[in-house]
C-alpha cells in the first residue's frame, strides 16, 4: 500500500511468516515515517522488526502489520497481528541465550506496548513510539 492511500484507511501490510518478513516490515514502516515527515525511524524499525519476528517464530498464519498515528498525541502506533494464541512475555535476562530478547527490547524502547486477543482468534501485539 502506498502512502497516498486515503486518510481514513490504516496502512496495512500482510506478510508470509518467513525470513523476509522483518525486512519488508521495516521498509513499510520507514515509508510511512517519511510520509509523516519523520526522518528518525530507528526505534520504529527496531520495534516492528522485533514484533514481526516474534509473530513469525511463535505465531500462526500470515502476519499483518499496521501503522498509524495516535489521534491523541500524534505518536506512531505499530500493530502486528498473527493467528497464534500465545502471548509475548518479557523473559529474564540470560547472557548465555542466543535469542529471546525481542520482547524485552520492545518493553524498553516503546513508549508503551501491549497485546490483546482478536475475536476471530489470534492476537495483536502493539507498540507506540514517537515520531
């Protein structure tokens, strides 16, 4: 979807849960940050990458990414949907682990974050960051 879509539509990207998904999500988010006049998309790209990776590894089915501006303060909200029922949790630090730090990074970098179930099954994990 192009940044020229109607304002009432929420920018949405549907991804296959594979190794390409995080990179495609980062490019999608960067495009929207540019459209919104923000040149500082680093935290947003880290957040969307970690959320999409988590959905690819632990979720089920396609991964849906949505980005939009919070109507209250103008911040960016990143939502990642998948069909898995498990909820992300912040793991305790294990310096020997080679993975498992993504949700911790999200919890530290995002202004706020959370998860909610979808009526049709699955979940949405969201994170908010500044522009």
